C-alpha cells in the first residue's frame, strides 16, 4: 500500500551561510522528494527554544537554540513515499563523522552541532513541526 508522507526539513545556518541551500534542495528533488512549500527566514531564540522543546533538558539545549537562531535557515515541507524515514536516511547520522557516505550530513556537516540539516523523526513530530512553520 502506498504511504505518501510529508516531513519537515530545515537547512541549518551553517549550510545556508555556505550557500549550500540550492545544492541540498536539488539532492532532495533528485531523490524524488517534492518540495511542497518552502521559506527562508531567521528565527528568534525564543522560537528556536519552542521548536526544540523536546530537548529542553539536554545539556546542549541552550547552544542548540542559540545556533538555530544565529542565521538564515530554509524550511521545507518535503513529500514522498515514506518521506519521514527516507529523509532521515538521506540526512545520515546526527554526528557527520559517523554518517554514511553519500548522506547530506556526511557531504556537508561540519560537526555534531553544525550538521547542516534537520528532519522530523516521526509522523507525530512531522505534523507538529510542519504546523510550527506553516500554520498561519
Ligand atoms: N545536538 C548537539 N549535540 C549533541 C546532540 C545533538 O548539538 O550531543 C544537536 C544537533 O544539531 C542535532 C540536534 O541537536 O541535530 C537535535 O538532536 P537530535 O538528537 O534530535 O538529532 P537529529 O534528530 O537532528 O539527528
Ligand atoms: Mg531529532
């Protein structure tokens, strides 16, 4: 049975500042993702804190929110068969040094914090994250 899903993807500040957004978008498209909606913006720190609220007890939470709100990002709704898992596979491991060859994080990520992309990790979070950026 077909399982077309939507997931939220973010091209993070380290990638946008290196002008990698066009290249990363074309990787998604070449892998069969449709970019349903997209926008370029800069978050306030308080908005990053809300977005990453699931991580609020983690030691890296403050740095993570500082970082995500430090520069321009590109947010996209990606659509494909099994989009959520498919995007996570294409992104690679959180730590670019552990990511598989050919993944976006292996190609472009600089470190575990500056790892170039975000992707929703479950259908529940995909819906929450899509609404966060695209619900009026
Ligand atoms: N992160 C970090 N240090 C860590 C773990 C995570 O800076 O030790 C950052 C990293 O940028 C990651 C984000 O926090 O992308 C969210 O962490 P998560 O475990 O959800 O990883 P992801 O789902 O992005 O692979
Ligand atoms: Mg995550």
